């Protein structure tokens, strides 16, 4: 990861019924870009997915495209990045939110959304809603 940016990974929390998740801290400060949040992957895969997007777009000076499929991040299909609601994100990406607040920066966090096994996203008809427990919807439809 780029200097001044870290990725925080949290394991499954059965007590709070939270899936594993990872998020960046420092993109808002170092690159003036939204932080990234991802659910449902182990630590190694989370690091690879977030780092892939950061290297491909942020380090190159580009914004990560929103609401469009991004290929070659996962082997099983595209991901789509959506703007997440900060208040819904706070219980998960607390350090990112607090870091932005400490620096008096606007706290913007984008959620990396992955498809189900049949390639459908949470807003698609036929999406396997049982996966919502692994990928909470912190974005507006």
C-alpha cells in the first residue's frame, strides 16, 4: 500500500453478526479520494482487492469509477464501487471516519460491491439475498 495509507481488516464477529471486512485509512488525506470498504473476504484477498483498485486508479491520479463494472479485480467477475452512507459506515470503518474528522476533512467512503455466484449484484433481480449477511448494503440503491 502507498505510504501514509493503511488497510484495516476485521475478522468475523459472530456476537455482533458482522462479516469480515476491510477498509482503507488515509486515501482521503494522501490522495484526496474516498476511502474504500469491502466485506466478506479473508485478510489476504481483501488486501489484494483494495490494493488493486488503489494501484490501478488512485495512484495513477484517477478517481475509481462509480456504479460501473470494474473488470480484472476478482477472478469470478467484476466489482462495482458505490458511494456509501457515512452514518451506515461508521460502525464498520470507525478509524477511517475518525481520522477524517480529526483532519477536518469530508469523510467519503465507497463500498466495493461484489456479485453473487451467478454474477448478480444486490440491486439486480434474482440476487441471492442470503448473501446480505456477508455484504451489508451501506449504499443507497
